[in-house]
C-alpha cells in the first residue's frame, strides 16, 4: 500500500503530522517550518495553532529511536528560530507550552524522558530567540506571560499544571540559559536580563500553594544561582577559593554576561551587584499582597541569609526573616 503523502503547500494537517509513516511525518514537519517561516505569514488564530500543536505533539509521540527523537526534538525547537517574525515565533512557543501542559499527564513512563528532552530543546531555543531579539523588553514580557498565564507551565493559580513540569523547568533553566549564551544566535550577545527572566520563578515561589514546589525552586534554581554569584565574587577576590567548589554549577557564560533588567543601559554586572539586584527583586515580589504568608516568610528568610554579606543594604530594609 502506498503511504499517504503530506501536502506540499499550506499548514500540514494533524493526520499527516501524526501519520504512522515516518516519511510522511518528516515531510509534514518540513512543510510546517516552511509555512510558518514565510515572511508574509501573520500569527495564526489560537484555535489553528492548537490544532497544529496537537499534530506536532503526536508526531513526536510516534518517534521511537533515540537518535530519531533527538534529531526531531531539535528540528521542532529550531522552528522558533527559522520563523522570520518574532510575534509568530512567540505564538508558536505559546502553542508548544499550552499543548505540553494539556497532554503532560497522558505521557507514559516509557516516553516521558523524550518529552523532557523536547522541553529542554525549547527552553534553549527560546533563550536564543530572545538573544537574537536583543532581549527586547516587550518580547521578554510576552515570554514571561507565556510561562505564567493560565495554561503555562509556571502559572501559580492553575492547578491543572503538572508539578513535574515546573520542577523540570527549575532544574534546567539556568543550565540552558548558560548554554544559549555560550552558543548564541548572534555574535557578541547583550547581557541577559536575569531579574526579568527569573521573575516567573520568583512569582511561583511566592504564590504556589505547594510547599514542595517552593522547595524545588529554591534547591534547583535559587540556591545554585546565588552560590554561583558568590563564587564569582570570591574568584575576583581570591581565585584559589574557586577550586574548592568544582562540584557546584558556576554558569560561567551567564554570570559573566548578565544584568538585572536593561542590557543596553546596565551592561554586564559584576557578581555582587547582580546578586543584590536579584535579591531586591525577589524581596519586592515577596512583599506583594498576593504572596502567601508561609512563602513570604521563607523568601524573607532566604533574602536575609543571602544578604548577610551586604549588611548595610539588608539593614536599610529593616526586615526580620525569622
């Protein structure tokens, strides 16, 4: 029997993307990339993007061999960067996260690792997209809204969001940002606005009703980051101390090329200044009325512990973290 063939023009339908025939699926993905990268293409309606992503999700579902899975995960994520319009790229990214949240709990244990890999590829490609856009303020705001709106993986109010997805994001976020800065989509990338990029995690840590989610954000993201910033400070003062902590992630590309909010005005900040700026932003979010009381106490305590080396700044806020 002859295999079905994907259409040569227009967006491939779900039946082609989820075909049992690998050649048909491969052609459908290539057609999709060509369709979305057309410079004249406007943002698709949300309903149409949802249909496309259901097909893409099950296209990846059908991939069975590790090398095929790795290649396909990369090919799908790279569509973000082949699309010529930033608005279309961001809508494609929104479609990815909404479909992933919808389908996550249906993924069986034999397939979960490859979807973790797909998430990792998209996080990395998203950062390279924002680097290419020179960390455009509006694009960064839209990126954060994609993560935190209802249906996004870091939405604190949406109880349908699987906690394991938020945990995975916390685990890989800094690592993939560091990789993106090491292999940027443009030469000499501007510093990453770290306070802006971490705001979804600060907000989730402040508002999550789940103690384990708060703990995971602290242990997987906040603790390693502030430790790395401390190592950067120590290495400036006493380089030999850096060798004592080789098992700790240092995120060298990130720490050496990051700022708080405005890359063009602030430039790359040193470890101490960046640490203080991030702690202040976390403190501000912890002080917001929507922050849960238990989480507020934990964030204040975390802030106080990490500001111990900056007593003058800590004292000026007059906060007791006990």
